[in-house]
């Protein structure tokens, strides 16, 4: 299997639409966090039949989002893995990117809310749970730079760590950020 790319950037509107399905998002989340899963395991995660999940997995493979991993030891089923360490949607793809982004954000927000609800009251890591919401006045160039710097920061802390490859004492942390323009641009912009 070829070495994974650091980032897969999705630009094709049809590929972006393919990301909007909740079952696909659930599987992408697990695979891009370092898991290698069979179609049956993916189906269990998403609450689908293995044959329905196989359809979704092939669609994600078609768009270069995931790929086949080496065969399982018993040779019955070939598992799937992420094609890269990170996945990004090209923000310049009009329409499809926005709609898929909205669907992905809804699913991600619901996941973060569930994580807050499931966090035990006496969790010793509760002090790292934060939420920050800001409205910034930025030029277009500043907004582009801000978005890139936030992505770079996440990548710096990610350091190719996965569920199976991380330092002792490390714990999974969810992070979520969005950069979304508000309203219409001022006249003359």
C-alpha cells in the first residue's frame, strides 16, 4: 500500500456532496482518526447493513477519500482506511461545498454535544473542555490567513497521532472550528 498523503483536499462538487451523508461522516470520522475497519464494522458504527455500507465505502473510495487496507489475517474481508492524515473541503467550491459543509457541521456539532453529555461529572480532564465563539471583523485576506493558521495549529497538535499510535497518557480530544462570513459584503468590497 502506498504511503498516505498528509491531506486529501476535496474539490469536486459531487465528491463534496458524497460527504454529506451521516453514515459516511461517521465512518470518515473513525477512519481519519486512525482506525482500520471492515465494511461490517463500519456498518455497525453507522447502523446500516453491511451491503448498504459497502455501497457507501465504494463511493468514498471513488472520490479518493478512503482506500483499501491490507487484507485481514483470515483473508475474508479487506478492511478500509483513510487515504490521508487529514481531510479538507475546498472552500472555493460554490454551492456543493456550502451545503455539504452545513450537513457536516450539523453532524459534528451533535457529536460534540453528545460528548459533553457523556463526560462524567468527576472527570479530571473537565478543565480542558472549552467553547469559544467569536465574531471578528476581518478583511478577506485576514480571514483566509486566520482559517489557514487555525488549520495549521490543529495539524501541529495532531502530529500524525492515531488511536493506535500516541503517547502514553494521551486522550482523544474533539475540536471543531468554523469560519463563516456573516451577511453581505460591504459595498465596494
